[in-house]
C-alpha cells in the first residue's frame, strides 16, 4: 500500500511537520529527478594537423605522418587544402579495428 504524495505540497511543508514516509518520498523523488538530469554530455574531440594525430596516438610527428599516409584513419580525417581536422574518437576506433583485422589475418 504505497501512498502517492503531491510534491508541490510537500515542498511547502516544514520538514519538522513531515512524517518519515513523506520525507522518504520527497528525497526519493529528488534523487530520481537528479538521475534523469545527469545524462552525460559527450563532446566530440577534434584535433588539427599532423600534430593533432600525434596527440591522439601519443606518438611523434613522423609516426603520425606514417599513420596518416597508411590510410587506416582516412574516415576520421577531413582535409581542406593544407588544413587537417581529425575526429579523435573515430580515429582511435578505426586504428583499433585495423589492429584486430591484422591479428585475424596472422
């Protein structure tokens, strides 16, 4: 037998005047509201240039150049003229998939 309380009325009522059941309901509904609001905001990580590729993979610039030339992360790279934009998450995912495919071939 669960009672349903009006949250607006409970918020107006002093805590000292609430029953334990009312207080527990109010706290529980507050926790549920916070959980619903706490959806993570994922920002797209982008880097620029060969230096950006080196940052993503934690390697030197010459190694980053070899990774770019290999074509493994082409889907993660947008290049306009000399400007290179790298989607870090996609680049790492593509590199991981390439490594898994390489292991399967051996």
